[in-house]
C-alpha cells in the first residue's frame, strides 16, 4: 500500500524512536543525597562564595548540568544542605524527647546528643554559621526554640512541663530556658569550631549540664538570684 501524502511518506521511512528511560525516584533521591553530601563538605571547606558548582560536580563525576537539574542555583543547593543537616539534628533530638526517661535524665541526654551531633558532623556547624552570615533573614533556630513550628513547640512545651513537674527546677518562662540553653550550646560548638581544639562531647555535656543544673554558687548561697528573677518573670 502506497503512502497517500508526503507526511505519510516521511512517517513511513522515519525510524521509531525508543521512549526515554522512565524516572527512578529512588535513584533520583540517592543522587540528590549524594549532591547534598558533597556540597556540604565543599561549602564548609571553602565557604559559600568561594565554592564552585563545577567543583562539586567534579567530585561526583558528573557535569554541572546534572547538579543544576536537581538544584536550580548554588544558593538553593547551599540552603538544601543546611536544611538536610537541620533535619538530621532534629530527628536525633526528637528521639531523645520521645524516650521514656526521667525528665532530668532526658535534659542531660539532649545536651549530650546535641554536642555529639556537631562533633560527628563539624561541617554542619560551619554551614549553620555561614547561613547566619550570608542569609540572615533565612536562618532558623538550631532546635532549641519554642516558635520553630507547632509540632516542636508542643514537644518542647510538654518536656518543659514535665521538667517543672519534678519540683527540682525552679519556675521560669519556657522561652527563657530554651533561649539560654540554645545560646550556650551554640556558643560551645562555635568555640569548638573556631578554636580547632579537640573536643570530647561527653565531657563537655557533663560540664554544661553540671553548670546549668547546679550553678556556680555554694549550697545555701543565693547570691543575687532573687533580684535577677524579678526582672524576668513579670
């Protein structure tokens, strides 16, 4: 049977093209994870401004177009690396809050887990610092906050109430507790990073917990504690 038109003729002689390879969500998820992992190390080592996407691609053995297919800009890649680290930290901390522990033991374990995370992942400490400097309107509190989102506000409030219910912690606003503890721990990881000193997270956690829970005053000496509380409770 002869083709009836020129279009039919072209269609008759044009080879059939094979359909493209179907998407593999698991493969894409692994590739995305690999890109973020390498990017986190490079950003931590050279800084956001000095890191080239091509360098990240070279480490992965792909073209930089592959990286941009997953992340449209270097900024989005950097922020994705920060978000990934924050999710990992949050997951580890949430496991502590969900454990069946005495509240004071839970408090101690939370501090140990927090410092242990940054000891294992120092590049994350560097990325969080860079985010605060380069994207001041984007950064989020590093877990210890009551305004992060409704889910974690509820978890932190529940933990705080259990802590107060022991009768072993003096009354104070929940925001004050989390702000002070968060700043203290952030300062610890920042000092560890900038000083380059070898840090033992277990030892540091014991020291931080001891000072927070026991203070620096001798037994029976109230110092100016009562005067200081008047200005924070009103």
